[in-house]
């Protein structure tokens, strides 16, 4: 048996529960969890708005770090005792997880095992969306939510690949911290209009947006000709009016993406791309920003802290 914090428990403080050990497929590895990353998707699932894909565990958690304690009969890339990180469709809020070896990577040399618990989901999200937008060195990148787990990593990854990075955050201090992580300009969205800033900068070639509907028209105003707006979240709404004239005039693209529900082959390709392109940068130029840790049993407190907006980077749960 293993301990886990399920969807209902994470939402209503019901506490830890005992569940059967996860089944180990022939291509799976069994990981003893050292840390599980907390993501906004977890808050949505806990509130009943983001159900797991078919076949995924029904309890929360999209990423973990830990140690391999068993392997399936047909695995070949990981061995018992390896320190690893894993991308999950669910189930990370537990002390043990089983995951296909294609979605598991070694902890990068020089990065702590617990700290690594906040790396995998953000790295895969950012890498896949850079690819979707055809991001290249020399372009201008606008990151909304630069103080978040994904945003803080996007700043670092964009700067490391030679992009000029702008990032929005709430408050002057948080905007300044974005600059510490590689942004050429942190934008305090409470006091500044990011549209004005980006127009002065020549527009955004690539925009990563977690805000959604509330920013759609302003993002289009800020985009550079031929630019790409990648919507990766809907924190402030899912429906907005689209000015097609502006979209056509700028020859811009709007791309919507998710990671969790992709087919296995697509996620495996993303993980392989992260291993190739991102892992060599960790931890020297790219590293997860860990705001703090909570015991697994206190996941609801971690969710409250994330929802309140004071977190910079990632929160981790420790079984």
C-alpha cells in the first residue's frame, strides 16, 4: 500500500489515504517520490474543473522527482537507484508513482533531488510551446506570469537561447526579480501597460500567455508582425471577442496548447526534446525557482498559498 492525497482530500482537508501500490507495466518505472510539484492545474482539478485523462490516476500531481525502486520487464533506460524526474498525467501527490520510462529523465547533474521536483512540467510546457511558436534566437519574447513556475522557467530558457525577454508580474519587486532571472525588462502590470512597453520594443515575436480572455485583444495589440500568441492558460477567462482584422493585418498566429492530455507519443517526443535542448542548460543557466515546500498532508495549504498570489516560482510537496 502507499499513501496518497486524492482530489477530494486536496480540496477539503480530508488528509492522506491508503491506496494499493500502483501497477507496474512492462515499460514502467516505479519511483519513490522525493518531491511533487504543485501546479495551477492541480487547483483546477481539485475544484472539479480539470478531470484527468482517461486511464490516469484520479488524484493530483503532474510531476515528481524521486528514486527508481523497481523497473518493468521491458525497461531499458533507467535502473533501480537512479535519481529521476517524471512527467505525469496525474497521481504525483503520493509517496510512490509508476510511469512509462519515456516520460522519465535523470535529475540533471548539480541539481538537488528535491529541487528537481519543480522542473519537469514547466520545462516540457515551455519547450513544447517554444517549438509550436517557432521561437528562435534574436526574437522578442513576452512572458505573462513571469513570477510563476512556468513563467520563471520560460524567462530563463528564452534568455539562454538568445531571445530578448520581457515579463509581466504583479508589483515592482516581482517584476525586478524577473530581471534577475534573465528578463531584459520586467513589467509591473499593476502600474504599467505592457502593450505600450512592447510597442516601444517593436512588438513581441512570441507571447506565452497564462491569462487568457482578459488579455486577448491587448496581446494582439502587442504582437509583432508575423508574431505568435501562445495561449497556455485561462486564469482570467475563456471567452473573448477576437478582432480578425488586427490578426490578419499583423499576419499573426494564435496557438492554443495543453500538455496533459496529449497522446503518449507526443509527450515522449517532448520529453526527449527537453533532454536534448534543456538539460544541458541545467542548473547553470536554467533552474527551477522553488518558493517553498510543504508536507504532502498540507497540500491544501500549498494550494491556498498559490491561489493567493504571493508565490514566486514553484511550491513542492514532500511525502
